[in-house]
């Protein structure tokens, strides 16, 4: 017998706000220093959030599958 799927808000959805808020607040990363391997902070900070966003999305995805 299949269980009905849970509907409604889950606290794990709040994790999805982290990358959104981090990228929305541009003045916090709108600078050149510190550089990482010659790449200005402005660029590597955004690239870092691509990886972090995927890692944050993983527990949300796994929680939805249950």
C-alpha cells in the first residue's frame, strides 16, 4: 500500500534561500581582493556559490524523495 505524499512546507526549503540571499546582496562581494589563483574575488565568489548551491540542494532533494 502506498503512503500518501506529504504536502506543505518543510524546513529544508529554507536552505534554498541561502544561495539566493548570498547572490542578491552584491555589495558584499563587489570587490577585487582577495584573489584566488589570480581570479578576482567577484568571480570566484560566484563560482563558489554554484558548488555550494548544488550541495545545499542535495539534502532538499533527498528529503523530497522520502
